[in-house]
């Protein structure tokens, strides 16, 4: 019942409100949640430490949280730990829905799918019929490969630092690069999955004849660019270098780094939109149907000074 529908006089209503203010009354959110049938909380499910405070995830979460706020929701952290805290939050319905980022255990994914808990996967591998928002990393890999091939590079490497947590996008970006190389009839992709020092050894080995390297992310690119400079390898004169994710400090490095940008902000607001739609359908009592189809967003090539045609043999 709204205040306007309450069968008391306006004068009495004013006195009640004035007394509540004087006593410091605050509405109890748990009681309101029971009466409304919602908590207006969204669980952010994550494994390990919270690794989403910079890079792609920072922008994605920023737009995700802002979209939730605009709809009257707030975010609640739900760690996946040995105490299985997620079960209390999700199975106890302390949240109206949840978002998962990067990765999640199989039993958690199976549980939310089986119980129909409103869920959206953000930048995760699509599967189990759950709603998902992710970038088209294969398409991004093709963009990177075609850019370097059009510059005249025939021997291209991809560098991934294996000390980082694996992500499905590694394989997708590699497939895209290999597709572009195969279509152009160039020599096969050289895959470097190691630390930065070992990557340098491969790149400087003249027997490989590598003239361009695509780094998996801005982290590999920043470290590798520094190592190349220290070794006296000029970028892009001696080696073209580019990466994925248009994140700080790529535009401010010397030289500024060519990159394939992931639509991180769009992933956030589109994910919030999809999740709130699922919650609304559940609250209205609609019969369960097919989950929204995964939304796959295109990536964008941003050309800067770190890539150029290969130097002609002297």
C-alpha cells in the first residue's frame, strides 16, 4: 500500500512522519525485502582475490554497477571459497540475481542453471545455456592478424604470459590470428607461452625471422616493450608490437601501442540490462523459457605508432 492509499488524514500523516524523524526511524531493508519479494541486491560471484579493479574489468564493472544503481539495485560481493559462501547467498536468495566474471566452478554453474537463478556471465566462456555477454575474440584476432599482414609482415608471433590465470580468450584470439594468417597464405603463427625473458629469447632468435608480435594483453605489451628497448630493439623499426585491450598506459607509452579494443563498458551495461530482464521475468511469474541468447560484441582495431611495415633487409 502506498502512502497516498493509507486511510488516514493528511494531518495525521504529517505527525507520524515528524515523530519518525525525531526518533531517527529508518526503514528496515529486510522487512521491505519480504514485503516486496525482492532484496534489490545483485551478487558479484568471483574466485580467489578480487582481481577486477583495473584493466578491462574495471570499466566493465563500472558501467555494470551504474546501470544497477539506476534501476535501484546494489552490488553484493559473493566469494567462491572453501566455506562455500556462495551457497548461502544464492541458494538462500539473499540476492535477486548474480553476475559471474572470468571463470566459475562447474558445480556453481550447474546449480544456478538447474535452479533457474537469474544469472549473467560477463566475459566468460558461453555454456550451460546461461545468459552471457562477451567480446568476439576470434574477430579481434583476425583484426590484429590482417593489420600486420597488410603492413607486409609474414612471420608473426603471439605472446602470452603463462603466469597469469588462463582465460578462454587466449584460444579464441589465437584462432583468429591463425585464420587471418592462413587466409593470407603467410607463414604459420609462432606461439610463445612463457615469461617475458623467454619470450625475448624467441623474438631475438634470427632463425625464427619474426618481425611482429601480438601480445595477449596490455600487461604483456608493457613488459615486452620495456625489454625490447633495454635490448636495443627499436619498435616498430626492428619489431612491430601490438596487443589486445585498449587500457592504460598503452596510449602513453613510447611508442604508443596499436591495440584491439574490447568493448568493456558496453559489456557492463548490456550485462546489467540482460540480468534485470531475467529478474523481471521471474518476478512477474512468467513461465520459464529459453534463456536470452548470448550477446557477442565486436572488437575494434586502434592503430598507433608501434606497428609499421617490416624493415627491408640491408
